[in-house]
């Protein structure tokens, strides 16, 4: 379909939408994507936002998109960047099928992107082929919105993962560019990336959940040059991190969540969705 044909199709399906409204939305989406997507693709996306089905939102673009220009509803997406976090693969049992998935986080020059790998792509994590510090190119993915409204990339059976040569690594930022200073944290920070030093380990205790299962929680004081905050480590992360947690250890927390305490203070919570490592190790790519 041409641009004009797509506009007419949108109006045919919903005569209450004027051509002026469509063109205004088109100009807005064009500016948002920096001209990397064609008008036909953008009009299909606009139709989807109006609840209409015109055609699949396939990107007519063979190049790499920056993470800041992604939004939910795109197909055939290619991105590239440095892996800053690799989480263990997990299996799932569904009503109709079972499978596995793994989560990685990728940083390019403009931001950090959560990526979900399904089935055979998750097996690359299990085999140790994907590690923090590696530079990768991810091809033929599709985007969705997560439960917080942030865009994430999914890679399925038709997707590809290419590990770039080490000579390409200098083109991409390290996670430190995207970390938040402790002084800048607030109740609306949501998920953040922090780099800091363990000032003190404040204690560890076990607890019982309402379903009679047991859990464990540990607290520590984390500081950087701007301030100090309490980090709360939950359950399996306690076991995983005890070997790292010493006073004056430099830690990198990727995808930790900021929460307000009942007294109005702030805590940074670390759970299974958070990647934690020694900061020196992260920088070296090991």
C-alpha cells in the first residue's frame, strides 16, 4: 500500500478519524523515530494505536536502530550494543507448550534495552556464549511494552544473534554512562543502574512467607561520591552475592528498583531481575 492508500484505509475502517488527525500523528511519529522508519510503516503503527488492523508493522529498514528510537509494536528490528547484564535461562510450562527464555540487557550510545531470548536463543546463554562485556548485533527482533510501559526487544526462532569482533567494542558505551548517582534517587526513579562501594553489611535474616515457604533478606549500605543508600538483597540473590559482599567492594547494580520506606526514606531493592557484579570485572568484560 502507498501512503495515501493507507490513510484511506484507516479512514474507511474508522470514518471519524480525519485526514488532518492522521497527518498530525504521522508527523509526530516521524519526529520520534528520527526519520529511520518509512511513512508506510508509521501509518500501520498509527492504525494499530487506533485499534485498527491494516498491515503488520514491519520496519522497511536494513540498518541498526538506536535503543532510544524503539517503541512497542515493531517487527524485524535490528539493534547493536554492549551486553551489560546476562541473566540465567529459565524454563516454563504453559498450557499448550513449554520452553525456555533468558533475559539480557544491552547498552548502545543512547540507552539501555532489556532483551528477552526465547528457546534456542536462550540456549546461547546456557552455553556461555553470551557474557557481560561482549558486543553483539541482534537481528529480526520484535518490540513489546513491559508491565511498566518500557519498550523491550524479543528474539524468537527467526531472529539472529551475532557476536561482534573485539575491535568493535570501543564503539559502544559501558554501563557506567547510564548509572544514576545516589543523590539523584527519588521515589519515582523506578528501575535504575547504580555503581557504588559497600560501606557496611547491615545484617541478614530469614523470614516466612504467607504460603509457609522460607525466604532470606540482607541489607547493606552502599555509597558513592554523592551519597549513601541502603540496598536490600532478596532470596537467591543473597546466596549468589555473599561471595562478593565485603566492605569496600565496588559493586555494579543493573536494573535495581528504588522504593520508598514507610518513614519516607529510600531503599534500592535487588532481586532476581537485578544483575550484580564486581565493577572492575564488568569493565574488563569478564
